C-alpha cells in the first residue's frame, strides 16, 4: 500500500501553467531533493489530464526538464512482465496517466522526435451523475450475473455488450510525448473483475470511485482482493463531496487497495486513520500488505467470520494522563476528562471502550482501568486513543487523539503522545499506559 495524497477542486494544468507564467514562477522551483526529503521511495504523480495534445507536449517537456533523471521514462528490465519493487524504484518519479501502445513500442521510440505525434483511443465513460443515482437506488444488478453473461458470450464468440449502465463513447487524444512517460502506472478504466483477469496488463492500474468500490467490497470482497493481488487499485472520493469530506479508508484497505485517496485538507477520523496507518515502516509512505492480501489463492473475506485466523488478546491498562489540553468550553478551563479506546479493522474487530470521567482535572488525571480486546485480524487493525471533555448538553469536546497500527505497539509501559484535530502535536500532552497481549 502507498500513501495517496488527494486534493479536491478541479483546475486544468493548462490554466495552472498560465497562472504560473503570469506570476513568473518557474517549475524548476520544485526541486527533486525536496520530493524525497521525507522518504526515498518512489513518488507517483497522478495526472488529472484535461489538456489539449499541444499542452500535453508542454507538460511532458516540463516534467522532463524539472525532474531530469529522477523521472522514470523507461523500464528497468528489457522485457518486463511484472512490477518492480518500491526498493528498485527508490528516488524515482512515476507518471500515472493514460497511455497508448505497449511498453515495447515506447522503448522503440526512445530518442526520436515526437513533436506533433498524437494517438487516439476510444473510451466508454459513465455519466457523472449515474454513480450517485445508483447509490441512492441501492445495489445494481449482480456483477456476478454480468460476468456470467460475459463468459457465455465469449464462449460463443460473441462481442461483449455492456449491460445495465448507460455508456457514453468518447475519443481521447493523447500526445505521444506524454504517453511515453507512463511506464508502470498506466491508467486503465475498470470494467469488471472478469475483464481484468482476461485482458489487464501488469502495468495497468485502475481508479474506482468510492461508491462502486464500496458495493464491490461488500458483495464481492474475495474477488476484489484477488484483483488487488495483481493490479494497483486506487480509490477516490465521489464527486458529490463538494465540502471535501472523507470516507473511511479502512474498508478499502481491508480488501487490499494500494492507493486510497483522501482530501488531506479535511481533518477528522479518516485522516487520523491515514496518518496512523503509515506510521508503520518508518513513516516511509509504503507498507507491505499482510500475506493473505498478497496470496493469489487467498480465500480471505473481511466481511465473514474467519475460521483460520490468528487472533490476539490485547490488554491495555490506562494509568494516567499528563498535561492534557484544557477545555475551551469551560470558564475555568478545567476539563472533565475521559478516554475512548477504539479498534478499527475488519467489521468483526470494530469496537470501542470508554473510561470513567475524571472531574475537573486535565493536568494529571488518574484512571487505573484495564481494557481487553479480542482482535481476529490484528494485521489490519488500528487502535485509536481519543481524549474528550464530557459535555452534558452540547456533547463531548474533542481534546486530542493518537492512532497507530495494533502490531506496532510494544509491550510494557508506554507513553501515548496526543495530536490535535488538525494533526498538530500537543506536546507534552500524553497518556501513560501499560500494554500486554497474548496470541
């Protein structure tokens, strides 16, 4: 899985370039050394491309001049048949966009003049509003039925005819110069799991809207997981989230989706989970999926009770708090503090427990309470500590939180730092706990 930053609001690169030109800001102000300051691992530059072919050539020139050798413009192997590891792609920038032709054809064009060369492809696109209409109506006719019809048609030599969804045919014009910069991250429209099994190439990745992905994760979870064992899959927020709200990314991590895009400008539980999830692996932005999400023969289904799971019994003794944030709703700033400990993972593991309330003491509250959790799939579970001020009329007031993967917690006495709703450190505010668990 890879950390995926997503910003809401649409503006074409063509308009952006004009704005930059007016402000006399050069693209080379973006220096490669800043891109890899946090992590050495590859950066995927996913383009929302609405530019004309001529402007696409400008994009390609700017990308090459700005990133230089860091921009991956050729395969690492002569005849690739699988994706390279993140380790092999360290300090590389990968362009994710539509691509015409094969990797072999791209290699054959290396060094040639591509100016003015344009390729066309025809793509079927769903009406933008249809996804929301279908969501309101409930689950669409079974995708499994659709797949059965496809298989029957193929066995008879028939051409596949899209069912149930109204499609709009559109011709896309892509500049060869930009197309050839797309190597391992070609965008390919998702049609069905059956279609992907038959036709999708190793370097093609899918972007699926959250509404469609949610239906698939509930109705066809195992097939979804088998799809993500082979192909990079990106989930993005639905278009109706005009307020930049977020969905819960956990449900898509549970089926192995590698890139789950969130609106990073909007704080809350989804962003807390995002930041906590990628504390693993040194905060590098890349984490290895559990073995049961990588096995091409897996039978794992996060929505069903697991017969062969390896659960843990997690016990946490909440001892005390240290200089917790004061209440902004109290004239004396003395909070009536409580702590909620929540487990987020597969549906059967979702649970929360709450401590008693310590009155008028946010400076050094003492609880000395023990909480026990039985976690069936600890590899996917996150634990979240939330400190609140009890409110009897307006509801509880959020004071701070900390989220991390369950398996990243060490046994023994531990200090849990707290962060604000905006993700800023509230140092020295923290919780003092004792952790132990058994398998």
